[in-house]
């Protein structure tokens, strides 16, 4: 699997996969709020309890799983 990361430019939040921005988080107050918009063809990003777990798929196959920890896990 490749490397995924979260990046912010101070206004927008992006998911990077192998250094390329593949998705952008939709802003609150918009119809797509709380979802990831694909920036690269074939990529889908979904989350489970954002930002605890992000799944990056390419053409329907999981290529990266990013888990972050809040410090509450044991």
C-alpha cells in the first residue's frame, strides 16, 4: 500500500496519496459538507469518524488506510 497523509493550506484540507493531492474536504454549509471531493480521476476517499480513519481507493481497490489517534485509545 502507498502512503496517505492529510494536509491543510489554512483554508482547505486535502488527502495526499504518494505526495499527490487526490481529494479535498468539502466546506461546512455546502451541500457536500463533510465529504471528500476527488481531485484525481479514479480516486475515492471516505472516512470513518473523521479524522480517525481515512480509506483511499483507486479504481475501487483500497490503496491506503490512514489511522490517526486521539490519545483516548488503549
